[in-house]
C-alpha cells in the first residue's frame, strides 16, 4: 500500500543508563514485496537540559540508520527523517538525517545498506541512551509506505 502505516504519539523515555528502546513498530512481513518499494520513517522527541551524555539511534531491523550524540546542556529537540528502499529480497538502500535543535543546532546525515530479510517482519525503532531516566524522550514515530 501507499500512505500512513503507523503513527504513535505515546511518549517513551530511556531508563537510567544504557541503550533503551523507545517507540517501536513492526513492519509486516512482505510489506516491501517489490524492488523500489520503501518506507519513510519520521521520529521526534526531546532531551533533558543537563550535562549527561545522550545518544539517539534510529534502526531498520538490526541496522542503525543514524546514530547521533545530542548537544549537552541545552534544551534539546530532535527529529529523525529516514527513507529505506528495497533493492532486493534481502537488500535495502537507506538515508537518514537527525536534526538536533536548541541553542546549538546539529545536523547528522548518514547513508546505510541494511540487509534485512523482508519476507519476515522488520522492527523499526528509535533508541535513547542517557545517564538518568528521561535524558532522551521520544514523542512520536510515523511510518509511511512509499
């Protein structure tokens, strides 16, 4: 299909230290059944205004599409925009951008080649790594078919 596959606006934050799953979505098996079919992933959230190290990652299956350390000691807002296109039954082409806004703006763009088997479900998710609970909070995740 084409259009919105998922929209989730239930905020989820990291818990203590370590990488924690925030919002996740299971892309259905065979959802990308032909080459050049794809998904657009949009996610956004906030990060605490403190000196703790904070990282946001966005995944397509086991592949991190973007990994960004957020700016410390500022009111942070972040947004991820990613596009993943099927190039084969177990091959994809992807590009993702993370924008971190606040007093200092940071932009990170990354290109990857996931190798997910599309005949099975694929997890799309963001993770947050911080030091204390809610250092990183994801506010929303949308997934659209292309």
